[in-house]
C-alpha cells in the first residue's frame, strides 16, 4: 500500500527551477533513496514533503490524505537534518525529550519513551551526557532517536551521514537500515553518494537538474540504466559513442568513431547514433587473444593503473584511441605494467546500447 505519493511537484527560486514536475510513490515500510548530484533538487523535494517548503505546483499525499498545505508539525513526519540540529547545551535525554515535552506528555511517559528509543539506537546509558561528549556517529544516532521517538509514519533523512568519515559512514548507514527495517517505518533518504543509495535503498529515485530521470530497484538501475547520465552517475561505466547497424544474420554491430566494430545485442534501428555502456567488471584482461562467438575481443595497452586493495582498475587504450576501464578483484599486486600490451574481452550481452 502507498504511504507517500508525490504528484507533479514544481518549485522555483527566482529563475532557478529546483524541482521540475516530480512524481513518485513510496510503499508502506519502504526505504526510498533520493539520489542525485549536488544541486539536482533532491533536498528541496524532501523539504517540500516535510512541509518546510511550499511547492509552486503539485500535491503531496500521506496515507491517502492530502497534506500539501499542512505545516510540518501537522504532518506525520520526522526529519533528520544533515547537521543533526542537536542542542549542544542540552543533555542527550533533553535533546530526545524535546518534542515530547512540546506535546506535553507526562514526565513518566517521557522517561519511558526516551529509554525505549535509546535502547533501539544502542545508546542506553548516555542519557545524562552532554552532546559535546559524543562522537559524530553517536550524535547521528541521537538525531535519529529524536526523530523516531515522535513515532512518525514517515521518516525523512537529509544526507545524515555526510559529516562522518568513510568507515563510520559505512557502519552507520547499515545501522540506519537495521533500525528502519526493525521498526518497519516508511523512510525517504536523501544522498548524493551512489554507494550509500545502492546499499540500503529498496528503490531509488534518481534526479538531475530538478527532474526525475529514473526510478527502480538498485539492481535494476545499475544493470539497466535508461540514459547516459544514469549509467555515468551510478557505478563506474565505459560509455562509447558510435552508430548501430545489423549484419546479414540480424546481429547488432556497433561502429566506433575510429572504425572499430563491436558486436552487441540491440533492437535499435540501423544507422542510429547511440551510446554503448559496458561496466568495468564485465571486461576481462587476457594475455593472449581467445576468439569466441559470444565475446568481443580487442588489443590494447595499459595506460593507467589504480590499486585500491580489494580491486585494481586498469585504463586500457585501444588501437582507435578509445579507452576502457577494466576492474580486477583480489588483493594481490598488479601483474600488469603501464605500457604493456594486453587483450580485453567481454560478453556480447554485457554491452547495453542506449
């Protein structure tokens, strides 16, 4: 069942169109990632959903009810801000209890609710600590606890991990996913970090220049991007330009500007200018040519090597001067050298024509 529905939302700031006719639905209990580069409109859209910003056009539904004109405090939402927005002069207990005090709940009930939520976020026993005494990860959990203690129907998170270091980001995002699934709370998570979105989202909404360009599962968007932008933004991609045609057997042939021809699977009309997307992990490095009916194979030279521990990336320059990024997994030292001649191969089915 749909918990949140965004219909035809538009928002401009002066001459800048921040959100351009955005529409999507969020299922009950789903964690939806709003993903896109800085300035694409994702945070503006989240704040419209929360009620902090009024749209110029469109409707917001929550649990089947129109909430477009309601202020934030009248909506069944809680928002976790990018900078946490905790009160540094108050204790952990008082930060979490702040919203409950506004609701004028009895102190006995407030203490019980604060204890319960601290247990859920794994910080029981920190009630009397100052916010300044907590690490960045602990502060993030307190911000999450303060939002959850209000028992919202919809949890909104605006890049809540951006202030954490890389390792802590990984630990904390997994923790957020665990808590979200345990509580079954509908959540919308804004991020510009593709890995973050892929790892914890049930579905992802990709935005660019105010528009929604693709909606789907992480697996679906990664394996079948619908545009060059999505292919470039999600994961690492080799994107080649050329023309498509068919041979006598009806097989797809993709001709690069250099004249080199790649075999592809495509129903696109012959003569059409298009792009070919190949993920680096589908390409294999070979010491010698091994012809195959199901694979493309080309000669190239190692132009650059990037060693990242568990994965090594090779930039391979082809005879026609095009370059391809190839990934090899494993913690061993690279066996290739810059300038070395190699052969590369990938399955015909691995190339996606757009």
